[in-house]
């Protein structure tokens, strides 16, 4: 996993606490999207809400 992806996961944990993969994904490593030269990490929190960090 790239340093940039690890940093986004760390940022999400610092902001939201426990995080979980979205939808059908089983691993956080699968929850990244590239959009217009930007890396976006999307995940769920304990209440089932979906969030993103970039």
C-alpha cells in the first residue's frame, strides 16, 4: 500500500475513530478512488455512515 493511502487511513482514524470498509468491500485497501488526479478514501463509521477523506 502506498504512503499516500496509509496517510489517508491515518487521517480518517484520527478524525473518526474506528472505521470500516464500505459496501461489499472487506478491506480498507479496496476503498480508494482516483478522481481528477486526486486520491479519495471512502469508509464507514460505527453508525453506518459513509465518509471520505482526500
